[in-house]
C-alpha cells in the first residue's frame, strides 16, 4: 500500500470518529438536556440537501491530553 493511501485511510478513519461528536452516549445526553448536537444545529440552518464543508475538524486534535478533541 502506498504511503499516500495509508495516510488517506488514517485520515478518513479519524474524521469519521471525530464526526460522531463525542459518541452516541454524549449525543444522547445532549438530547436528554433538550439540546441538539452541533452538526444537528447546522443541518437545521441549511436548506434540505444543501452540501456544506466543515472547516477545522482537526483543530486541537491530539492536544490537551485528549480533553478537547476537535475543540
């Protein structure tokens, strides 16, 4: 496997994990508090089916001893 392909797969896996927004338990806790997850709020602002580009997915990744992933 080429180095670029390996890095691409690593990024895609990391991005998928970060896009979960802290995992199902954290999202469920937000819902119990009557809140929406950040990506849910963005989806409500956009027209249905409108694509959007998330910037800064990796901001603060691997910083602060894992306390603020994607801060």
